[in-house]
């Protein structure tokens, strides 16, 4: 059994990892940390977990934690994880970081969007945890930067098409919408019920920090600098994310060719990426509470315009689910261990 620790277990993403590890057939929940709930059990903090997960929250005492765990999930805010990750690595504990701190290869791109990096040398070694694309690298790493939720919903459908040169790299647009849990559990005016409920609006247009993350990964695979247009919106839902993506196809690219490439990348029987049949588009309610990413597309042959829609649960495939999928790969387990349910069916 893999002994697992979760730092930031009382946040939205951390609590989802707690639920997944509590039901995982090959992992044991050994430690959970929180500063504000120290000494209180998960069942007390989240009544839905009562009598199921009663482990108590503790401090981030690195020496003590490292003696007891094989793997730590850092479900902490950006800028905090980079201070802790090197300490766990020194003690041979594998690190899966959910923040942006280890997602970038280029420190200056990270620093332009966030702050000065204090563990810059580790960026070379960290692997970007987009499971379906980086599976081979993930197998051999002990430091993983789990992707952001918007980047997951955008890169899964777009990356194969860029890598295979099926779409033009200029003027790619991602019109993306996220449920409110994407902003985390701490209080802010924009996420108050009366501000978010029964409304719908774009936010951080032109300056959302997921944009440089998406651009860096696309650029690495294209071998040239790519800039995209990204417009995030706040949906009055607790969880769920849908990106509608617009791109122009290269000459002679057909709908059949696009489907063939998706099949090549995601056609494995046990894939978490489901390509929908022609004429079907994803629905957040079909992926909610699951680790799936559903993708549908339509190519307008007259204009050469490709429209793709991609839906995920921001807290699962966009955070905790993909993080556990990555743990499974890092420890040589079946990628779907602990991640299969059909709660999204109704
Ligand atoms: N929410 C999403 O949909 C989503 C998706 C993808 C990635 N992520 C990433 O996952 C990470 C966690 O996000 P979240 O939405 O779960 O945030 P959150 O709900 O605000 O939770 C943050 C957690 O970190 C702990 N924490 C806060 N400041 C800390 C500090 N200085 N030192 C140690 N612990 C600290 C908090 O507990 P205490 O204050 O009690 O210590 C809490 O448990 C973030 O980096 C986020 O970008 C989130």
C-alpha cells in the first residue's frame, strides 16, 4: 500500500484527494495537514465524511511526515508549495504539486505570472502532469506539477492537433467557463452566492495566469512560440468546466483525419478522454464527479473553422482526479485505480 500524505487537505482540491485516497485500493491515507483545522478530524470538518474518514489534521512537520509517507500531495496555494517540495524530495518522498509552482519549464514565464521562484533548479526535473500526454515521463519522476484546470480542458483536445500539424497555430481561441469551486474555498467577494448565482461573466480577460501555462506547453510541442486568446468565465455552478475552442485547420485536413488523431492519442479502452461521435457535444453534467474529459468537435469545411468543446470536472480531471491518476502512473499501478465511478450519470 502507498502511504499518502495530503497537505492542504481542507481546501476544495485537497478534500477531493482525501475522498479518492480513502476509497483507493492500493493507497492508505496516512497524514492530512491544515493550519486552521489542526487537531480536528476530516469527518468533523466535512460532515459528509463522518464515520468514513476520521483522520485528524496536523501541522506541516516535515521530518515527522517524511518518516511515515511515500508520497505527498501539495494542495496548497501557489508560491507555498515551492518552499516545501525540496524538503520532501530530500527525504525520498514523491511530490505531486497541485499549484503552478512546478508546471513551468521556463522560470521567467512563471515569474512574470506569479513571483520569484525559490526552487528554480527543480523546474528542469519536474514533469508536467497532463497524464495522457506525458505518461512515459510521469512513470519515472518523483516531482510532478499537476496542470491547471483550464489548461487541462484546453490542452487535451488541442495539443494532439498542434503536434500533428492539423491546425494553424495563429488565432486559436479558448472561450472557457468554470464553476465557482475553481476559485478555492477561501472567501472573496466575486464568489459570494449573491454575486455569482444566476449570473455569468468573463473575468481576468487578458491576464489570467493559466494563459502562459497553456502557451508554454503548446509552444514546446510546436517548436515555436504560440500565443492564444483565452477568455475565462465564471459559471453559477459549484463544479464543472467547459471550454469552447476555435481554430483554423491546415490545408486538406478533414473531420475524419481529426477523429483518427484523437483515436490515436486517446483511443485506449481505459482512457479518461472520451471523443464523442459526430454531432454530439459534451455536457458538464456527464463528467461531474468523474475523472473524464469529454470532447466533441465540428469542422465547417467552407470556412476551415474547427469548433471543439471539452468538458471536465475542475476538481477531478482538473485537479484531484488527475493528481491521483498521476500517482497511479508514478507508482506503476493501473491508471484508473480508485478513479472509476459513474456518479455523473444522473
Ligand atoms: N479549485 C480548483 O478547481 C483547482 C483546480 C486545479 C488546481 N488547483 C490548485 O490546487 C491548489 C489548492 O486549491 P484549492 O482550490 O483547494 O484552494 P483552497 O480551497 O483555498 O485550499 C487551500 C488549502 O491550503 C491550505 N493553506 C493555505 N495557505 C497555506 C499556507 N500558507 N501554508 C500551508 N497551508 C496553507 C489551506 O488550509 P489552512 O489555511 O487551514 O492551512 C487549505 O487546506 C491551488 O494551488 C490551486 O491553484 C485548484
